[in-house]
């Protein structure tokens, strides 16, 4: 899978991130990853609460939240099996910077599109990071695990994009997605230095 053609990300992660940063602190990576999955489930639940009239969105977000919590549980089991503990939630500066790009005010459809594209963006970058991890980490268990999750995250990314196009009304979703991609390319330049999924 090419993240350039499928995910459209403009700036790929340097595999050196895995060798020079991640492998020196697997415990930190796993703790951060676990919380990423929990936050993804929470985001899906929030979309349900905010859009009770969109039955198709609700169904898909229920399934997504369940899958994300299953991923959380699987990461937690790996943490425990390796003699680690989960630890406290980590701040995700990358996600907080992305959130600044969401439209405040305006029409309901535009707000929904932005929330869905914001979610798609996080899934896309997570997918790309999982791909880099699966191909470069010197750990057979985690290489296999991240390859599997890479496929799942790509599906989630597509789900959010499709929902945005379905419920976007008069919003030009493709144009807005290109704007998100350009903004993300600027944001991600400052990352790739920490042993976190988006760090």
C-alpha cells in the first residue's frame, strides 16, 4: 500500500524514527498507542451523541468504537505480557494542532464535514505510522501486530471520508480534504522525534 496514492499524505514518516526513537522505548510507544485507541473510540461516541438523526453514521460509529476498544484491549494485553503497566494518558500535541483547523461556527453540515475529516486525518496518519512500524521495527510480534492494525486504520479512514461526502450537503468535501492535507503536512514537519504514535 502506498500512503501517497491511498492516504494522500504529503509528507511520509522517515523510517529512522523507528530505529532511532521508538525502539529505545517500546513501553512508551505502547502506552501512547493504547490511549490513541481509547481516544478514537471516544471520538466515535461523541459523533453519535452529536448526530442522533444520522442512523447510518450511528451504526458505523458503534462498530468503529467497538473495534477501537478491542484494539485498546489488545495493546494493553501486550503491555501486561511484557511486564509493563499502562501509565497515565499522554498529551497528543499533533491531534491538538489538527483540531485547530476545524471550522468553528458556520453551518451544521460544514461542522460535521470538518469533524469527520479531522477524524479521517488522524486515522490516515496512524495508518501510515503503523505501516512504517510494521516494516521497520526489530520485533516480530509488534511487526505483525502493526501490519494488521494498518489495514484496520485504512478502513476507518475510508469510513470517515465516505460519511463526509454523504452528509456534507453543499460542502465541497474533496476541496476541504485537500486543505486538511496541506495543513497536516505543515503540522507533521514538527513531529517524528518522540516514541509516540503521532510524536
